[in-house]
């Protein structure tokens, strides 16, 4: 079809001297209504031109033998030739879009083969039966609900975008968009971070576990800061680590970083045999403090040994001397045992094979090193993600497992541009629609 231009006149009426806020309110109201009205006009104009091209002008129909093949098919028999106009539906079709409310008259045709009456423009526009909102509005509402409560998301949409979507509809959108799990989109990753956090959902008192797998793929300096590029590799809710193992079965990590959780350690050993595992040094120090407390050690006693642990790790990071680091670590274990803290000594002894992996496999752990002159190997990237999720979900209520799973999967997918939220490729050709304001 040839290029069709549709021009509309914008009129501005000013009754009296006004202030800027009045002009602002009028402009906002116009901006919320004008795009939808313009799109409605364009749809009606394009539909009329298309029907004229295929069926013939209004009240001057072409014979079936003179009609070419239509770009639509009959919804009854599938025929692409032989139609006649049948006027318009009694009510205009209204669709809520990101640009506002779109309303347009729906032209109908009748198939001369089977007598079926239908509206070809709806199929060409990609509108489903009874669809009243576009996919863009659905994704916009679901994205906003990932940051604030459903009712708040509804009010913000109405206030800021002029789009009316109820809180119940937004929750339904989240449930529809969310996958059951999120799996990896990569086959190789330099560093794999694994951890879990508790969520207030379900009937159990302690809630359910959200298990996360984050991959570190690059490290770069931004001004005075060091930024790590992370990718979401897996997410499950209310499932054991065996479910995460199924998702990550084809993944090949260079290094695995965990907090030392026993169940997780067993799953890692089964899934990734031979892959070096590094214990998070932050969790190592925190676990030591807790173990000393179980042995009856007071705060000063805890501080002493936690400080000694931090010092020997920093020395190991600075000198890269594995033999000296292991000797100092064993001396610390002996000192704890002699000081009457057997549980703390046993804790460090069990963790020893995973403490100095950053020295035995320096290339695999290169993304983990800090830039402050000390050992900074921790699951902090994953911890920040879990705190962000908890800020949205820990609102004093008890979630259903299905509702929480949907919300978290949508939020994680949007945060990491994962799955259906991945960036869409830029079109190589010029856009088919161009809007411009002509003065």
C-alpha cells in the first residue's frame, strides 16, 4: 500500500489570563487523550483504505471475480477472496494502551463463500477476542507491581500515566506473565554464586526458601568503583536444591562460590564434580562468631579470633603464599581448641578445603577480588539481590506460595533482562510508522 498521512488540527482555547500550573494541567490532559484519539483515527483510515483496495469503495462493491486476494482470511472457512462490506459494529472497540485509551469503529465484512460476518481489522491489528489492554500495558503494570503493592501500582498508573488498571487485574497479569522457574541462558560462566533466602509464604512457620543462582561474567572499573556484570542463571521457590540442579545441569562454571550451607554443598558436589568451590569469607567470619558463641565465648573473645581470621586472610591475599596461609589457619584452629572453643575449631576445620581456593585457582576467581588491598571474596552481589527482593515481599503479610513465586519470577526476570524480558533486537529496516509534530 502507498504511504498514508493523517493530519489533525490541534486547537488551544484560552479564556482568560492563566498561570503555568493551569497550562500544565491542560497539557497533561491533552497528552493523555490525544495519542489514543490519533491512533483510533489512523486505524479507521487504514481500515477504510484497505477495504476500498480489496472489496471496493463503499456502496460500490466489486464482484467476487474482480477482487484480489485479501490480506486476511475468513474466520469461518478460511477463504481469502470474495467479500462484501457489512457496515460497522454497533459499539466502537476500546483498548487501553500505554499511550492512553484507543477507541475506533470496527468495520465488518461478509464472506460470500460461507456467509460468515467478521471484522478483519481486529485480526490484522493482532487483537484477541475480548482483549481490552495491550501487552505493553500488561508488562508495564506487572513491572510496577514488582516495586510497590498492587493497589499502589494501580494508583500510580492512573496518576502518572493516565492508565486505569485495577489492582486485581495487575495481580492477574503478574500471575500470567510469570514462569514456574527461571533457568540459565548461558552454558559457560566464570563464577557461579549460589545461595538461598527465606520468604514469608505458605503455611509453614519459617516460610519457604528462594534459591538463586547468579553468574559473574565480567568486572570493570567505573570511575572510582568496581562494577561486576551479573546474569541470572536460575531461580526456584519452595523447591529443594535438586530442582536447581536440574536447571543448571548443562552449565559449566569456572568457580563456585557458596556460603557453606550443608545441603547446598552436597548438591554442588554432585552436580559439579571437580569444579573448585570457594567459601564466602564474610559467611566464614560470621559462622566463626556464631560457633564461638555456642561454645560460650563472650563478645570480646569472639572479636579476638574473628580479627585473627581476617588478618591471616588478608595476608594470604597480599602475599599469595599458600603454605604460610594454611599454617596460620591451622594455628588458629589449635588456638581455638586450646581456648575451650571446640565447636569453633571444628567449624574452621570443616571449612578449610574451601577457604583458600582463591590461591589454588587464581584465574578462576579473578572476578571476585576486591580493590581495597584485602580479601573481599563474598556473595555480596547475590546478597544485595535478596535484600532487594525482601524489601518488596516482607510487608507484614503472609503470601501464598503461588502469588509470591509469580511476583519474584517477574521481578527477577525484569531485573536481569531474562527470558521474555530480554532486550528486543533493533529492527534493521526503517520503522513502518513515524509520528512527527508539524508546526
